[in-house]
């Protein structure tokens, strides 16, 4: 949606609710990491759950792995990309 000059915002208060929620969740960040670590290290927890916890932690710490994609034109020829604005 494009806003016109002088048009009232449907959210005049901005993002305060979201920011307050973020601050509240940040309080539990250390606890969340400790819980994930406990799950990973606990041999009594199902291995799939432990692997999922380890994957989640690695994805957060190092980012998800990238996937390379190769695109070629018909018969292996060159591709031309056309980018239009609007």
C-alpha cells in the first residue's frame, strides 16, 4: 500500500508492542540456550530430538547452509536476465 502525504497512519503508535515483546523475550535468551544445551547433552532424550536441538543451535549460530543452483539455457547456451522496474 502506498501512503499519500497527509494520510493518517492506521498504527499511529508505531511498533511499540512488538519492541516490548522483543525485550521480554530477550530476557529468556540465556535460559533458552541453556535448555537447548541440556537437551543436546542428555543421553536419555531421544536422539532425533537431540539432533534437532543441535541443528537449531547451529542454524542460529552459523546460519543455514546455502544451496547452489545452476541454471542454463536450452542447449547449454547463455542466459540473459531482463529486470524491469514497475
